[in-house]
């Protein structure tokens, strides 16, 4: 078992997708005895966890080759090369064809991602241990939010074609995946590098038309600015697009949004959620929110808390601000760490209450559940469901009566 290769993934949905490409590449070329760490650079804490995991792996398997790739490796390869536990560091370009680059005798293979124009390769088969399948539609980002280091790990915007995306979705459906999630670094900018007339709505319409066998389509995190009239019309009228939208809000205060160099205002976010909710009442919203951003005062923080109710947010990812080296936000006047921790705790508590309230409101209702592993699944609105009966086959959609809930799940019986 120790000779088998493995991929350890940190971070976002796009990393999960790319890890699957890495796995399939290793299996295709029968690469043995390698552990690949696909890293994340969003926060300093994530980098700390990656390094701890690397050290632990070396102790457990002293003879395995350890390779580090991903955004943290791309941005700061030297910090991993200096680790005695690490044998090789590969960049985000190099990991897409990892078998070829593992043959290099160099300890570092990290090209300049800001000038990279390589086409994006796709999955050759389905996900081994997932019922829902992520599909990359673009990579990179042309925007420069003041807190974000990811463009330096991912490079500039590169979009896949409608035809390539549709082919990949068809292939995944053939491999048993019935729910597809479109993902990327900035999916709202899909197609802008090819033609400014293109937008995500154009792609979604194309997918729905060309892949009629696709039953369930979900969007990953989106900027508010990316919802054009066509996309709104599709989301609110086509039942194959699931009624769950996750927004990259980051803050509920206009001054902080401006200092973050975001492209929307709090009013834009509230207006979008109202339009979508009015046209499709069953829709639910999630959001990424950062607290403790430089110069954020109590009133600004309270605006973030208020927008949770104003945008009807039920699924909240709460992040304490983490200054990333080289970003403008790292040079701004910083909040005291104790204030950041206090606000983060408040936001997490509010987030937990919102989730709990949503799950409580499901009790007594019949819901549609897409079954995943271990008798768990999600509603179309992304509420987590645990069935309290014998295990049902995954990758099927069932009707279930919700009979109880807690802060983690709604508990239901299939009907």
C-alpha cells in the first residue's frame, strides 16, 4: 500500500478538480511511490496546515517521494524547497502534466504563470470517490482585489471553449455523474479573454442546449457583477439549474468593498438577491465573508452582519482577514488580532444560527434530495440531509420527509 501514489488536496473546488487530473495522470503512467500535495495559498493558516501535513507524511512514509504543487508552491516555491521533507516543487502549470515533470532531475519546476498561455487540459474519466463532479470552465483572474494573492498563483484569465466544456460534461455523465458544478477562479469572467460579448449566461445556455442528458447543474462561487440578464433569466426559469447561488461578497460595507477593490456595492448584492428571490422564491444564497479587513471599524463590521439578513444568506463561509505578503491590503493599517478573532467568532455564530434556522424550517416538509455517500445528501438548495434508515444508492434523486434537525443536518425518511 505504501508504494501507491496519492494526492493530498488543500483548498478550493478548482484544486479538487485539478487533483483529479493529477490522479488520472499518475494512474495512466503507472507512477508509484509519490505523494503529491496540491496546496492552497488563500490564508497563512492554510500554508501552516500544509507544512504540518508534509512533515507528518514524511514521518509515516520515509521512503516516499514528496512533491508539492498548487498555489502556495507557485507563489513561494523556495519555502517548500527549503523543507528537508520535500523532494520536488512543481508549479500550477507543471502539475497539469505531472508525470512528465516528475521525470525532471530538478528540485524545482515552476514557470512564470503570468505569461502562461497553455491550453487547459480536462479530465479523462470520472471522479473516483465523488457523486457530484466539478468542471473547470476557466482559470486565472484579471482582477486584483487588494487582499488576494491568488492571481499570482493562477495567472491571468484563460477560458475553455463551450465545445470542450460540453464534451467534458458529457464524458462525466457517461461515467455516472448526474450533478455538475461549474468552477474556476473567477467564473463570472468566463469568455472575456475570447470575446467581450461572451459571458457565463451564454455558456450555461449552450450547456443546457447541447447536453440535454444533464439533469442537475450548479454554479460555484460567483461575483455579483457576473449576473447578466441572460444568466438571471436562465437561473430563475430553468429547473435544471439548481436553486442555490453562492456569492463572493467578502464584505457588507461599501467603504471596505472599495478598499478591497471589489466590483460591486452592498446595494448591488441586495438588489441581485431580491431579483432572484422574487423570480424564484425557493432559491437560497450562500456567501464568502471576510471580517477584520484593514480599517474595518465596528459600524463597518455591523454592515457585514446586516447584509446576511438583507441578502437572505443561509450558507456562510466566514474568514478572518489574513494579510498575504505582497498584497496592497498587507500594507494597510491592520486591525488588532484580538478584534479580528472576536468579530470572526461573532460571524461564525451568526452563520451557524442561519444554517440551523434553515434546517429547522425544513422539518415537516417533503424535500428533493440528491444522494451522496454514507446515506447523506443535499437538497436542491444545498441543505445537508442525513437519512435515518438503511443506506440508499448514491447518485440518485429521491423525495424525503424531514422529521428532525440540529445544527449540522436535517434528518429525513425517504418516501
